C-alpha cells in the first residue's frame, strides 16, 4: 500500500464538487437545507485520529512509558487513515458542490444558511483529511533502526565546585 498523496485527495474533491454542483444546480430548490450535523462528526473524528496518531507515534518510537505496538494494530490504523482521508475528500467535494449550487441562489435566506453550513462542513472535511494524513504519517517506521528507540539525553556534567 502506498502513502496517500495530497493531489489524489484534491483531484477527488474537485471531481466530486463538480459533479455535485452539476446535479444540485438543477434540483437545489426541491431539496431540504444542508444538515449541520455532519460538521461535529467530522471534527470529532479528526480530533480522535490526531490524538491517536500522537500516541501511536510515541509507541512506534519506543519512548519511555509506552508499550510496543503490535504490527497488526499499525496496519489497522493505516487502513483507517486511508479510508478517512478518502471519505473526507468525498464529503468535502459534496459540501463544496452544495455550497457552489446554493451560492447561485443566494438572495434566499435558506440559501445563505446552506452556503454557511456547507462551507463549515468543507472545513471539517479538510480537518479530517489533515488528521488522517497525520495518522498515516505517524504509522511509518523510522528509516534508521536506531532512531526507533528513544535515547534520553545525557545528564549534564557534574559541577566540580560543589
């Protein structure tokens, strides 16, 4: 499995946004308003992945007070990161397409609300994608085998005058 590339996520987001915009501009007036409930879910998922990534990186590097990570757990975290980044790209694309379609109907009060919520949802999708890419990065094994073990800094030299 290769690392996720940022340009792949951007390409997916742009393609889905274009398709969403094309579909939504014809049927936007008959749809209910854009749900705001996706934003908290994206932010919570992104925060959870970022916190998990930080702890996992410490365990992979063998820092004091941490237990080694089973390789299968790291593989699962990589799969989660990859799936999350792709889902974030899809959700971000739909939100961007929805915002663009609603922006075409901006004089209406509901359209202004939809543009705001869709833009915030796009921001949440970006946050989730960033956290997923960070988790994927933290799952990498260091190139230098000696760098995988935490080595505490040497103690300061003793003061000869005391």
